[in-house]
């Protein structure tokens, strides 16, 4: 990444007067909690974000925009949690909403997870969360409120793309399009794509994620309440390291695990993370970025492999990159058959719109060496996974 980004420079200048508040993250946190809503009985949820904001504030290279993003991240999760708990208290029947046989698209990032999610979302029999819903989940809104929520999501996206135009090329998103439920998962890896957080990094592999997935289920129950029940189609590469917790909360889920050469996937994802960090940090150590994400991604996959050994065979559908990345028209019907869904002529007619939407106007180029990594480094970190991938490619 090179050159001067004038919108980002101006944003940092405008936010500089408020940047000093990061010297007192406890006070900032208490202010966020006060505005988010009641926390009675939810102390476990609220207090888990306190050390995150404190560590985020201590990143020496954090920019004013980065500090604003940190506060927004914590505020969104706490506000959404308060809203979800309030809605369930007001409408106890929400807690009885069945989330039956959901599909979760998992695997390494940049392995066609987004394309797979988009293809599965084509069916009228399926239900996927839209970005505007994920940012502020709630009951079915009136048309005017829905329009306001969509507009707010568009503004969020427009702001991101203004500060990082390349992000749009690498990972196109729309306010009303299907998006990954990482936005609802409280303690995913997302903050590590915006700041240097070694303590948060370490806690990812010690945390009990079952409460996180119970919260996730409550969000889906709220989004489903009072609306037609359809099969949920969900997606996030961040689930891959938490499959044991996911299946405890969603025992009848089908996991669609997408596969691709990990050297390609890691290089592509590091490029995406660099775009995010360019917004949030003044300087980026690209070799540290590469080492961090090689560790996070490889450990997540190893945990996922260990977990899937204990799952029923039918719970996991392996999808090689060639199914959709090479020939979606041939791969999509196979994908639907594998998850027990009907592929119709109407779905086939809509298929080209998914592939077109996900294609940026410029090719995405990336190189492992930029992040201090070699193909041998990646292969050594993914030895077990490559054995599985070779088996998937043979079948």
C-alpha cells in the first residue's frame, strides 16, 4: 500500500481532539456501558470487553480513526446484547423459536466462503442475515425503520470504502446483501485485523466459546420471530476454530467446509488485513502481520480438524475450491444436493448475479513474501490440513 490517502488523513485530523481519551479507557468503557443499556445478569458479557478496549487503547501505533473504530466495535456489541436481552424479556416466546438444521459455511478465509454463502442464499427456502440486520439485529421493522437501518449500514460501508478504496475491490459488500455472522459473534478474531493485541490473541485459544454461540442463537431467534421460518444459511471463517462450541449450541447444523491451497488463502487474507490495518494504525509491520495471521489461521484450522473427528460424517460437507471458484454453474447443484436442498431453475437464473457482485473491477494481487512468509512456512503450518485437502480433491 502506498501513496497518500487524503480522506484518511483528514479523518485522523478531525478525530485527533478526541484521541486523548484513549489514555483513560476505563472511563470510556463505563460511558459506553452506560449508554448501551442495562447489564443486570449480563456482567459476564459486558466485562469481557473491558480488557479488550484497554489493550486496544494501548496499541502504540493506533490512529485516531483506529481508536474510534475500537470504541464503535465495543459499543455495537454491548448495545446489540442489551437489545437482544430486552426483546426476549418482552417477548418470551422468542426463546422458543427453533433454529433448525442451519448451514454454517466455514473454512479458511479467501477460499470462496463468500461465494458459497451467496450461492446457498439464492433459494427462496433459505434465510441469510443481511448486513443491515447484523449491525443492529431486532424484530421485523416497519418500512420506515427498515429504510433507516439500511441507510445507516450503507453509510458505514461508504465510510469504510472512502478510507480504504482497495477494501471494496478485495471484499465487496452491500447493505442489503448476505453477510457473515461474525458481526454478531462477540469474541471473534476481528479486532486482530485492526490492532496489535497479543493478549487478546492468546485468549482466543483459551476461551469457552459456548456462551458466544448461545448469544448468536438468540440473535437468530430474534431475527426469526414473527417472520416466515426458513433454513438459516450462515457463514464465517472465524467459526472454524470453534466448531465444538458451535455444534454444542446447534447440534443439527450442517458445516460446509470450503477448501483451497492455504498458501494462496493466507496471502490473500493478509492483503485484506493490511487494508483494514491501514485505516486503524499509523504504521504496519507487515512481517508481524504475516506471523500473527499464520498462527491464528493455522491454529484455528487444527482445532477445527480435531473437532470434526468427533462429528457425524453427514455433519460436514467438504467443498473444493473448483466447485464454485472454477465452474459455479456445475458446482452449485452439487452443493445444494450435498446439504439436502433443492436446486431450481429460478436459483440457476439468479446464479450469475452472485458471481458478478463478488468480482471487483481490478484483480486482487498478493504475495506471501510481502508478509515475511514462504510457501514452505505455510505448508509446514498446515500439514494436517493439506492431507485432508488432498483427500477431498481425490473424491
